[in-house]
């Protein structure tokens, strides 16, 4: 599962490490919407093609913005339900 969300993890080093390990084990990825731009969405698209998530979860406005970006580029994310 890929998340279009904002990074909300504690600045505490141990907590951040534990969260990163948990996300790695559960095969989730976070795409920080606070960094969302045309350039980052191009990079995210490349990463999402390689990662091949089944689901995208996130803020509706961020998901819609990414969908418009993909449509403008003529790109799809195969496998996303």
C-alpha cells in the first residue's frame, strides 16, 4: 500500500527508526504530500511503477491531484485497485 499523506512521525530518533522498520516490514510506502510538486510526482510515478502497490491511500485532494498529473502525462499505475 502506498500512502499519500503527510509525515507525522516523532522527531525522536528511536521512534522514527521503529516506524521506518514497521513500514518496511509491512511493505508500505509514504509519499509526503507536503513535498508534492510536478517534479516530485514524476519521481513518485517512477517509484510507484517499480513498487507496484495494490492500493493508494491518502488525502482525497492529493489522490485527485496525482490522478490529474498521471492523466496529463498519459500514464497509469497498473495493479492499483
